[in-house]
């Protein structure tokens, strides 16, 4: 872990480079210094159906949810969240300059007793770091 899910309105892909948003978030997650490289995932999904605020066609959103494993203190997570949010804000500067965009980030800490994983990637990458 960490896994970042980016859900966005379909119109955002016409106004912003979603791959650049993913890359910016990924780089910020690596640079945060608290996440193992082998655990980082960034996924983006357009909402098939959505209504944003007052339902204007120009309205768009990007809602980021970062799921992380337990064990990191709150200040470290806040610093990582600040870094990720700032990077994504920069990647989304064009839509953020309009009055028709909403950006959010939430960090969720996963209870290890309620999380199952089978990830050979960890073993492969831990041998090369």
C-alpha cells in the first residue's frame, strides 16, 4: 500500500491530461518517502454517470482517495497528502482556474486485520533496492 484511486468526471479528460495527473501523483507518492515503491498504485477512472454541483455541463471533478496501510503517524500522512495534493493541483491548473471544477483528496488508513494481499512484486523489488 498505498493505492491512489482517482475518480473524475468524463468531461475532465477533454480539459486535462489524465495521464499527467497520474504521473504527478505517482512522483509525489515516491518522493513522500513513507511509501514502499512496490506498494504504490495509481489508478484513474472516469465516472460513467455523474452530476456535479448545479449540473452545468462545464462542471468537472476529480476525487482522489489514497488508501494506506496502518502504521504511519498522522503528521507523516499529512505531509504526504500535502505533497500529493500540491502535485495534482499543478497538473490540474487549467481546470482549477475555472469556477467549474472541484478537487478533493482523502486518505484512508486500512485496518490490517481486514486486509488481504498476495503481492510477489514486493519480493522482486525488495531484492533490487
